């Protein structure tokens, strides 16, 4: 089941999502299909930010979900590859929303387990 399919079956509640405030940006933790991507779409609609997705397929699924949840005019999401290599149009962009960052980190590690992650707690 894709995240889009899971989102369609959900009532729109964000139960089970934990928000962690950091100086850089809030982090939303939770399982699949509980509203994290929907929250990304809402934020993108409010701020005109790019959503960054793991794959092009997921970017298309995000756009379908955005249309079905009333936000059809968000910027088309970019992939992590495009984000890390600067292959996007930044004109007028207000920021980035990193969806499923763990997938990008795992793919970057090329199958080698990530054993620990740290996050600097300063601005």
C-alpha cells in the first residue's frame, strides 16, 4: 500500500504523529499513513515551499494527494537527488519541506546500516 492509498483511507486525523521542535525546523515522527505527508502538503500550501520526496513516483503521489485534499496549486515536489545537487528552480521559493528524510539517508548509505543519528540543537 502506498502512502497515498493509506492517506485516502484515513479520516485526516494526525493521531500517532509526534512533533519535535528543533531550532532548524519541527520534525514529525510516526508510522506510515498517519498524516505526515498531508501535514507537509498543508505547510507547502501556506509557505510556497518545495516538498522534497525520495522518488519521482512519490512526488507524483504527493501531487495527487494534494489535489484530493484541496491543495492542487502547491509547487511540484522535487527529489532528494535534485535537492542535494541544486537541480530545482529556486525563484520565489520560500523554503523546503523534507518528507521521509529517513528514506534519503538510507538510500545515500547504499545498504550500509545507519547506526546513530545526531541533531545539533543550536541555530
